[in-house]
């Protein structure tokens, strides 16, 4: 259900155009239904014709050769006193739907050589300032588009557009994270160019977005030095899910007792493969290293799409 | 509160599965939720109550099977219990432990009518 208005599964997408700005776009509710039918076709007739046949409830399969098999039901076992049709083995990950949509997003992006990053952090770590600076300084070198996720307002998308990139805003309403379904629609709306870079700014929240794959190449966790070195230990799921950590607001370090080494050590405890960049999105300190990584990664992604 | 989204997904998968098996209703939904996973069982139950209304699972009980955390300690060369996701080995105290169980977040089976 859409937690914005209860209308369906679509969040509100504001693409900054006239028909999208601030308004609800409720004209395209795609519900993907699964069709994993597992009917028993071994008997040539169907007993389930309605209530008048309920006394005729079979928990076994009649074969053409007259043999009756009690282990062919859905559960694959016969339990005395219990009709075996009553247990259905599901064995599916709760997140399997999101994961399948994320895989579709990932395939679509890979095919077009688009390098997507999912920025996650607690509120106020400076994600939007970081993205705006990257856009201002990189827009001559590469094409960047942005998907902005927030519970309410289009403020962040406006800041991104002012910096010079196309952006769509997703308002999740009560939702605490973006999911692959919302991002899939936002990609459709945004139509990022081939071989471009896509930034997804997730809802400010260090817990929930960790669980939801959006189809990105990497999760980038942004942590500001005003937040304390133990954040990676307090919120290990997010730091384990990320590949990159950006330690922001480094210009404030002289005024704080923040131990950068300890913070990185804590992060490495939950994720030994985590790569760290120390930057200040305000002064620009350390940004060149991040740009070098971004350009190299995006170029590799574009080259891979050409080969494939 | 991503438990809300998780439970929406559970009810959706459960109802679709029940319908595709021609069931008229769901009696029990059984989940496997690892102790080291990011979902809180109390929050799952709370959200489930809100979400099941009006669905095939309206009357269904939710059973959550907790799975204990386990990891393989590279130094001890054996499976050890894990209390936290990135915890140290309880025997040797070192952190070279790879989680092998406790991260589950799965719908195991349904009892349907």
C-alpha cells in the first residue's frame, strides 16, 4: 500500500515538470503479480468445484495405473489427521520481491552503462551539500542525474537542480526508506543518459535503508565527524551494507575531539572491505580523491556496457 | 520501522501463494527470523496486526521462529555461537568470525484452509 495516501503501491514522484511538480502522479499503478502456479495435474479431474464438494477433500493423488500416492501433496509428506494440502512450503526471503525489482533496475542500469550510487546516512550528515558540490564541480566532466528521497518536501531536489543536475523527488510519506519499486519508477521518469552517473539520495536514516537493495552499484554511507566515532558499531547493518564511507565535515575536526583513526577502525570491524574518503563538502577538502574514484568507476561501468 | 514494509511483503507473498493454491484463507504464517537480522520480532508482530486486516491472512496467526546466531571462527576452526552480528569469538576472543546463521529473514510455510 502507498503510505502516502493509501492508494496503492506508488509513492509520489515529483519530476520537476509541470504535471509532476508537487502533484500526485497516480496514473500508473503497476502491480507485479507473481504467477507461480503449482497445480497438481496428475489426476484428470478437479475436485474443487465449490462448497457442495467439500466432503470430498482429497489429500492424495490418484494415478492412471490405479496407484494412490500419499506423498505427492504440496507438503510432500503425509501427516495423520491433517490434510496435507493445508501446509504450503514457501521458503522465500521476505525481501525477495524488492530484490527482484532491484535486480531488474541493476540490469537496466548496467545495460546502459549508468553508474548508480545509493547515498545513505543519518539526517543532517550533509548528503545534499555533498551531492550539490559534486554536481557543481563535475558537471563539465560527466553527466549526473539525481533521485532524491525524503519523507516530505521537494527542497533537496530544488537544491540539486540549482547545482545544475536534473533531479526527481520521491516523497515516501511515512516511509523510512526508498525501495526498488520507487526507484524503478523514478529511473523511468528521469531517463538518465547512457554512460552517465546516477546519484540516489536515500531518506536520512541509518537503519532501514540498509535492508533495501535499489539496484545501485554501491551503497555510500556518509558520516559526519560531529556524530561520534562509534556510529559504525551502533548501526553495523548500514556500514556492513556499504562499500564506501565518506567522512564529511572534516573542516570541523580542529574544533572536535573526533578520533578519525578510531572511527575508521570501528567501521573496518563491521566491514573489512570498506573504503573511506575524508572530505569537507563545505570547503572542498579531500573531494578530488572522491572524484578520481567516481570517474574511474563510472568509466569502468561504461566500458563494461560496451563490451557486453 | 522498516518492519512495516517487511510485513507488507510477507502478507503479499502469503496471500498470493494461498490464492495460487486455491486456499480460502490462511491459518498460520511461519517466519524464520534470525537473531542477528535487522528485523525486530515485536515490531514485526505489531506491524502485522495493522497490515493483515481485510486480507486472506486476517485471521492468521504469525509464528516467528528465531534462529540463533552462529559463525565460523577462522582461528578456532569451528562453529561458535554469535551474540551480535560482528561479535568476537566467545572462545578465543578474536574477531575473525564469519557469520553462518542468524541472518535469516524468510517465510517458511503457510497453513491454509
